[in-house]
């Protein structure tokens, strides 16, 4: 067989044709295998994506349900302390006219006995006006129990506000309170707002209930640190000098200068801690005990 191209002629014998056809079949076979492999890979990737989507949807649904359950739970606890109070009739004179009025109000009144019936490990309550921080303070014999249990001891991803069992408790010289930084704004999420000057300026006191007593606590320091910073996370002090050294350390770290005085060695301090991320960064807010409030 002769193939003509211009003036040149190329001779192709029978064996050459067979060889060319064989090579062509092999290439077609490889292409077929490649297409098949591509299809398999595509289905595997789609399958993995579907599994990830289903798992993510499941996790988000569970988280949402946890959030709603948590919200309802703490609203119910908060309602435990609302009591009806009736004011006496009073008279007010203005421009020779008098006007009598009476009031019937619902007020929030701390009841430690009721809280103990709810949870026998309850130590108190913490409130920050204008925020969602109003939760029972609980303490267990370890720091793992309330990480994934609510203040009712029932399993819940939001956890509870709990005392570090290694510190001195609410009546000790210094104690640490932990709470999760929840995406829905609950638990200790709003401690992150102390990174904003406007928020820090407006929120310089907490109401903390210790046992049957009610105290005003004054914020003196807010800053970020690592969870392995032994200069901040202290679990006891050798003496007054050691405590003063710690106070100096946490005061110097504050990103905002609060209007309150600085704490002294006789002050009882609460250090609130929450997660910033999964890399060990923590948000800290420190406050000292002020006057007792007679409710």
C-alpha cells in the first residue's frame, strides 16, 4: 500500500498496519480505563462530601437543640428567683393636688436554699447586668464534670459556670471560674466583649451571690493569655508577698484601665476564664469583692 504526500511516497506493509491498529486499540483501552477511574474517584468524592454534609447537619442540629435546651433551662432557673412584691400606698403632693398610688412588682430575689435543692453542688450565682451572664456557680471534685454538663448535672454541650476545685472557693483569697465561649452568646461568651473599651467602661461591676450573701464585685483587669501561663493560673499562694506579686501581674496585663481602685492583699478575687480558640488562648476578667448588699 502506498500513501502519497506531494512528491513523496510512503510504503506501508501489512505488518505495519496490524501494529498501528494494535497500538490504537491499546490507547483506546487506556482511555477507557482512565475514564472509568475518573468516574470511580468522582463518586467516591461525592460520597465523602455527602457524609460530611450529613454529619455537619447532624452536629449543627444537635448544637442548636443544646442551645435551645440550655436557654430554656437557665430561663427556668432565673424564674425561680422572681418574687412578687407589693409596695405600700404613698401620697405625693404637687401644686396643692394629691395623688395616691400603689405598686405591685416582680423582683429578682436570690434564694440559696432553692438553689441547693436544684443542685447540691451549687456555691452561688453570678450576674452581669445587660448581658446573658446570669448563671449558677457550681463546683465538683474535678474540673471535667461540668465541662459537658449543665448546672442541673444533666449532659449538655454548653456545660456550666464552675469553680476550679484547686482554688480557694468563693470565700477564698482567689478562685477561678470557668465557662464556655458559646457561639449563641451564652455562658461566658460576653467576657469577650471586654476587648471593647465601650463595653468595659459600661460593665465595671458584677453581682455575685456567695452562699446566702450578695456582694458587688469590682472589675480591675481584663486581658488575654495562654492556658498554660502559670503566672496567671495560680492554685494557692505561699504568703502575702506571693499573692501581691500575682495581683501585680494580672493588673499589669489589663488592656483597659478601669475606674475602680486596684485590689489589695486583703481582697478576695474571682478570675473568670473562657476559651478564645482551640490553640490555648484564653480571655480573662478579674474582679475583687466589694460591699455586701442587703436584699
